[in-house]
C-alpha cells in the first residue's frame, strides 16, 4: 500500500477528532483495539512504556519525558495527537517522524487484520494507535511514551502496561463526553492508572485530586504528587527560555534551562522528572546529566511557540478556560508589546465563553476565524457575537485570511497570538513556515 492509499484508507474510518456530536460511551471502548492488537501479535506488550493523560500539558509532558529518555541514550518512541500539519507527526522515534513508506506498509498489515473483523466499526484513532504499536516494536525501541487521545479509561492507548502512569492538570473539557464535574473527568483520566503501577500527578483541584487518590488506593498504586512529593521553583524567564529548579524524590536539579515557555511548562517538567525518576523502581536510573540535557533539548511545537519577531508571532493550542488563563498569564509575564492582536478560532464543543473571558481582556484587536474542519469549527460570527464591550473584532473566513489581515494591521512592536484550537494553530503554522 502506498502512503496516499494508506491515507485514503485511514480517512475512510470515523475521525472523532473532527466530529462534534457523538455518543462517547457507545463509540469508545477497549474491546475492538484489544482484539485487533491480538491479531497483530500484541506488539504493545513487548515495549517498556510510559502513559500520559490529563487535560492540559499532556503533550508537553510526553515530549519532555521523551527528550530525557533520548538524552539518557535510550531509543525512544513518542505517540501523540492530534497532529498540526502531517499524520507523520504523531509517531516518531529518536526525533525522526515515521516515514511515508512505513505508514503505507504498516497500514497494509493493519488492514489485513481489520478485514478479519468485518463487523467492527473502527475509528481512525484506533487504527493509527495499532500502527504505532507495530512501528515501535519494529524499531525495537527501548521505551515508548504514549499520550492519551481523549479521556483515558476507554482510549485506544489504554491497553498498554506502563512502568508509570502520569496525569497532568485536569480541568473542564469534553463535559458532554467525560462528565460535568472534575471528579467525573478525573475518573475517566484516572482510568490509565494500573494495579500496582506508580502514578505521578501534577497539582490538581481538590475534587480531581481526591478522585485520583481514591483510584490509587483501590489499585494499590503509589501516588507521587508534584507539589507534595516533588517540588519545583521557577527562577526566571524571558521570550527564549525558562530557568528553574526541581527537587525530586532522588535528586535535586538546579538551574535547569528549557525553551518551552510559561510557568505551566515548569510544572510539566517537574512531573516529567518525577516520572523518569520512578523508573528506578524497575532498575532504570536516569542520570541528572541526562535530565538536564533532555530538558534543554525538548521541542514541542505550538505551545507558546515564538515563530516570528517584530512583531512577535506566537502559536499556542489553548482550548479551554484553564489553558487560556495560563496562556494569558504567560504572555503578560514574558513579553513586552504595544498592541496584542488575537487570532482566535475554536471548536464547537469548547468553552468559548470561558476562553473569551480569559483572552479578550489582554487583546486590543480580535480576529475571529475558523479551521477547515466543517463539522467542528465554530463560525467566526458566533465568536464575534459573544464578545461584549468595545473591542475591535474582525471576521475572517479562514486562517489564511486571518494571517493576511493581521500582517497588514500589526506593527513591529506588537504581538500576534494565534490560539483557541490546534486545528487553527496547525493551519497557521503551515502557512507561516511556508514564508
């Protein structure tokens, strides 16, 4: 199967990342992926793995863990979602994206197994997850780091047997699917906690923390809490790097430098360090040198990513109120500018009112737009209708028009912030990087 044939085949299955309304509990589950992987020889079981769930920061935390393990000399795989520009971004080994020919060849193997299950209604994510399992086994990786797609309990990544489970900050998201309270959402995210497997958790709201503690008790899982068992201190920051220290369970890491910006990323780094320290329980010691190099070398696109200066052009995938709050605080703390131009596009199922309440106050001009995801993208007119007060709001039909418009409006001492949806940010990044 060629790469193009593989994409057509994978695209023929439902992609819940691009759908808005569906029954979560009827659509998701582990039965299909378990049967499929059994037909493939259960490739996921032959790899040492780390599993990361949460609302905010799970991609960044996964990337930091991946970078540290690579710096320690381990051949490491990383599986994340969604992608910004190319499917290939979701699967990488040692900083190389999966090749087009590999996707074509492995999709053919997955298809042969799927054909033996004609009555099962697979999703794109399930098939691509199975493909990742096969690829990591084929590449003989020492470790694989898996980011959960949605929730955790019913996610296709949740058939792995990790050495450590990591839960990043939990906040309100996908409430129509995961639940309307933090405890219900934490219950779904906490579904990745396995019997006897250590769980590392970021600081949580009390309701979410209580649920995680309960799950850990029930599953005899040791809980390591950032802020209680592992501590961090942000020392200084500018538009290029964060400098901070972390006191782990086994070591102290002073004056770490990282190019991921924002206090939230410092917290994510502390969680990542706690996770790799936990590997000592399995006889795997990661040196402080490797931690330092991994932190310094981590790359994770579209998370407070500066892709232009004079004016600043910043991309960030903040998709809910909590993430928007963190983004707003980081922008105000780190950057100096005269006017802030906000390019904003969101998905229909997101808390648009909450996002606007956090970002409108720091913005001088809002450029409402939408990604090319018809079933999910909220119309720009709807965004404008929710913005009260005297803020200037410009409506654009698509991301390209928004970028073209803001380039004419912004001066060299201004700041352009593109956010609200990873779909919007991904399209913007592709356009900007073409220049």
